[in-house]
């Protein structure tokens, strides 16, 4: 990946020796198996909820220059991070203090490869007969590295110095022995020293596993053969991705996401992407994003690269080995000083879940719209997944009298975005976590003063569409025993629809959180029942904000949360009535939402009336045909047009006999010449009440929802989020 931020090797590695196909495949599978063994070692030693329950870690093997040869399939964000850490170790430590057999280096500095300081990586060189064969690395999210807030998500920070320990490349192990001075330094900076101790030992153990396995591999097949296979895998992935890109049209695709900051800076920021595909290359331009701010929501270049990788790998490289070869075709432009490429000493402890998260969202949307210009690849396109987690960190003294800091991981059980051919998966989990897990309920109730009142799917959470987004999980907790408890809750997507739909699909729900103080639920228990609906629980209800920060909790308090879910695909009133009937039966959609979002008509028994629904949906299309148009004059195309390619779901590029191209709705109505701006000639409706398109009820005064429909057939073509007064967007421009 060639960038203005940190250059990566881009020349083909090429095999140094010929390797027969059987040996190549044997070694390839062994490399992947080694990363699995690394992950198992880390989990066995650490025992951390982040590692065992959330898979919030990654491992990998790297060429001597730091190029990724093989990576673990857990959190994709760390795939870029570990490679950056390795390169910074080489750059900073090669001369002094030196890189030798038996050494390991620790890094958690966000400007040296880590996404935020809580992500601590340990990398080790692998020598064989005195020659550097490869590098190995392991990284996981630590429960706490100091700073102003337990868990080190320092929402009150205005600069990185307030966010805890941030180690630049530092030798942690020299000649196989732990440096006690460095170890003690790390332990002195955390509120959770026992947990961090085990996490670090797990990272070291994971690297030792890889060192032993790679040494055995070199002994069996020879150093040059192993290197040749690693280099050959990189070249293979490079060729496969470039070939896929060449099948797509050259195009410019635009995506913009909004980062609301309610409760903190009271502003809305933008992560803006212009993706240009030319030949066999992708150029990601984030230069239009907001400047960095005095809040902890910025991310560094590590977070920027992580977000791009997490979108690229599943969307375009789903059948290729995941390694450095996939990054060669990628160029990134993001000048330092942006919210998504913050310059030191910006506060960045929340960046992985804030600006960095929206980098991934914009990249997912742009890449999905690009592949949706291909009949062959449109099945890989996806509406936006969950737009950002509502973090919940609880600290204090538990029922056993032990101090604790615990990150509640229920926010990971989010619904997936919809596809062109199917609904999003319920509780699919975050798009960047390949092997998703969430908090173990029994473990959490044992370790923290929380009891579950409810944990289950949330009706109406998925974005509406012809194919709807998957449902997210919601949780309701009762505080039970414990003392000196403080919760820290922060998340965007509070007043901004981040989980946007695609091609007319509607956004998934935003983050929702309720607090009931001194609820009296214990009395309900005494009556023999467990309350399920937080809205039916009596008690004081303080106002919640997106960035609530730290607040006290006491026995009897109830905290409930609903997490963002994936967006919908296509016009909701095009959803098959049979699918809608099943949604009602399984409570994926409520009767109220079926009427409001899907144009359904229900009989007295709550069942779908097919004939009445068809009539109601035609009324909705008729109303859409009356929406105002910025440009009233239609485009006239000469003669019959022949379809060239899709431009998403309901739009397509068509050409006349003279070769002139036009954008038209699939009903045949022409909206623009070529693939030029078409929204000006579509019917437009602007919405201030976000509940009209989602389960959510809050929308920032700095944002509005815009809908565009075909003036001929009334099909909903796009649902956009924009600032009031902002120019009308044009998201897909095919240029070749």
C-alpha cells in the first residue's frame, strides 16, 4: 500500500527458488496453521475477555522487511497495525539497541503502528542459522494502560499525554530474557496489572509458538524455500486482486460519514472518501475529512490503514490469501492533521471506535458501490454494517471485594448489512471481526456486579429494504452488589444515522441507551417476575448522551442498550409480502414498522392483507412521483437503449446505437447523460424526523435525511444523510 503516510514495499517479491506446487500448498497451509496455533496459545495464557470472548487480537508472520506473509483471521483492523509496528521496530531499533535472536519488542504508540494505546503489540524476529528468516507478531486489546479513565478510553482527553502509557518500539525481551525494568514500567501504568500481566505473557507465548514452528519449517524445507513460498503468496494475492480490479469499470465513487459528538464537543464531523478505481489500482482520498479536533475521537494513520484494510479484504479479496500483496494496488491520500490522520499530540484513545470506524464504513460503502457496477460481483456488495459501538466500561469493586475494570462486549453483537440477494445476518457482529464472539453472560455475572434482565434480538433494529439489515442484540443489566462503581459510556451514532442503507435501503437503528436509577427491580423479583421491557421499569431516568462519559452506578440501577445494526438494500416497499409475513411472525419487524416503513396493510388479526398492501404501496409510489425535482426537464435518449451494466440495484448504464450512454431506472426512465449526476432529475424528499426511516428517534440539527425516487415508476433509489444546505451528492461516476 503506497501512501503519503508510511510507504510500504511495492515491488514484487518473487520466488528466489522454484517450488513445486505440492510443496507450495503444504507450506502455505502450514503458515496459516501457525497463525491459528499462535491464537490458541494467546487465548490459553491470557484468559482475557477481550481475547477469549471478543477475539480482539491478531497474529501474523512477516517477511524480513515487515511485509505481511500470513495473518490470523480475527480482527482485521490489526492486520495493518502489526505490519506497521514491525516496520517501525526495524526502523527504530536496528542500529540501537539492535535486533538479535531471542529478542522481542513491545509497541502501543498510535504513531508507531498501534491503532490506540490499548492495543499492545509484541513482535519477534525469527532467525535461522544466523539469518533473519521472518518476523512474527501478536497484538491484543489491553483492559487498561492508564490515562484519565478506567479502560483508557479517555473521553475527557484533549491530547495524547492524558491517555496513558504509549511505548514506542522498546525491547521487552533480550536474548530470551524478560527485561524487568520495561515489564515493571508497563505494570505501573495500568489499573489492571494482573490481567495485563497475563495478556503480555500470552503475546510472548504466541510469538514463541511461531518461532518454534517456523524454525521447524525451515529445518525441513530450507530457508530459501520457505521465503520463496511467503513471497510467492504475496505475488499471488497481488495478481488475483489486480485481475479482479481489471474486470471492474474505471470509476469515481464518493462516500461520506458523520461523526456526531453529543455530550462532548457538540459538533458533527465528517469522514469523506473519494475512491478512484483506475485500471488495476485503487486510490483512497480522505483529504476532504474534517481537521483533527481536541477530543479523543481522532485516529492516526494506523487507524486509517486499518479501516481501509478491514473493508478491502472481505469485499474484493474474499478468495485470495490475505497478505501484503493485497495492499500493493492501493494508494492513500490523507494529509496529516485530519480527524482520520491526526498529528501528534492529538487525543486518539477512542479513535479505533470513532474516526477510524467511519473510515471503514466509508470504505465499505464505496467499495460496495464499485462492485455493484458489475453483474458478476454485485453479490459481494453490502449495505453499511453497524456504524459504531456504544462502549460500556465498568469499574469499581466487585462482590468479592476485588477491584476490577471490565469492558462489556455486548456492543459487538450487531446485525449485518443487507446484500443484493439476501437479508443481513442477525448478530453478525462487527464487519472487521472475522471470528466474532461476545461477552460470556455467566462469566460476566461472576466477575462484575451485573445481572442480565434481558439479552436478545431487537425488533426493527435492522435497516428496512427490499432486503433488510440484520437484527442487533440488546441488553438490559441490573446492578447487583459491588461498590464504588463507575460506568463510562461513549459512542457516536447517537444523533447521526451511520449504518446507512444502500440503493434506496434505509439506515439501521442508531445507538440507544437508557438508565433507570434506583429501579426497585428487586421488589419485582420478590413478586416472582423478571421485567423485560426497560420502559416499563419505574425509577428516575437521567438524560443520556452519546458521550456520557463517567457516571456512578449503584445497586438497583438498570442500564439498557440497543446497538446499531446494518442498513437495508433497495426500496422497502419492494420487499416480498411472504418475507414480510415471516418478519412479523419472528418479530424481526413490528406491525407498526411494517405499516410505516414497508407500506403494509394488516388485517384485524395482524396478518398481511396482500391486496390491500399492493394498493397501499402503489399509493406510496404515486406520492413519490409528485416529489419536487431540482431539474424538471427530462433527458431524451435517441431510440432504444441497450443495458451496459448495473449502477447498483435499480439504476443502470445503458447505451444507444451511436454509443452514447445514459443513466436510467430499470423501468426505462432516463435520468442523466452518461453516469453523470442523476439526483437533480429524480424526485426528492427531505426529512427531519429520523423515525420516518428508522427505529431511531434522534437526529442532529446539523443533519437531514434526503430521499430520491424515480419520477416515472416511484421506486426509491437512494436514502442519503447530508448537512442542510450541502450540495446534492453524486456517488457513482463510471469513467471507463
